């Protein structure tokens, strides 16, 4: 939830900013947040704190 809100804040700042140098910084920080979120999910999967979601049954096979 925190990573989603951080990404949202940077996306809003990027959309409303009129300075191109700030837009590049917002995009860079947004990428760092996404990498952090991926690292956390990988850690949760490694420690079996997060399970794969169940998929739908293929009824056409």
C-alpha cells in the first residue's frame, strides 16, 4: 500500500510539474519504488509468506 501511494504521488507530481528536470527525478524515484516493491515481493515468496494466487480452471480442455 505504501509503495502504491508513493508511486501515485510521483505520477501526480510528474503530470502537474512544468519543470523537465523535476520530471526526470520523479520518474527515477518512481522506478526505485517499483524496484523496492519487487524486492519485497521476492523476499516474501522466498520465505513462503506469500503464495501464488489460484488461477481459474480451464473448462475448454
